[in-house]
């Protein structure tokens, strides 16, 4: 439960936050994560944005998000997340629909 609290995010106006997205390692690199994200992107209106946190160590996920148009908006280091997950550095990424 403490781990979930450490990853909580407070939503801003017009923000749709992607929380705890994962694909089992046996099913990775089959387009499942990409399809999930594209579906989320298709549901967003022009005044909303998708956001997510990703571990700085998760370069395949970061590359996928960048490929889908997400941009890094900030980096956050958390001692608590470092202790709980052995990953203190997290990247906040954002996607907005191009109109």
C-alpha cells in the first residue's frame, strides 16, 4: 500500500493521468503497450492532455512514449520512491492532441 501512495499523482485541470501501465514481460514488443496508449490518445479531447510518470531507468518505455509524441516536461527525484522501488529518478511526460 505504501508503494501505491508513493506513486500517487494529483490531477490538474484537463489532465488524464495514466497510472500503473505495464505489459507482462512475456508479451512485450508485440505492440500491446503501443495499442493501449494509442487508444488512450484517441479518447482525449483537444483541450485535455495525457500524462504519466516513468522510471528514468526504463529507456524502452521512454522511447515508446516519445515515438507516440509524449514529451518530457520534468524530472522528479524522490527519496521515498528510491527506497521503495530502488528507483529514485522519475520522468514526467505529457501528450497533447495536435489540432
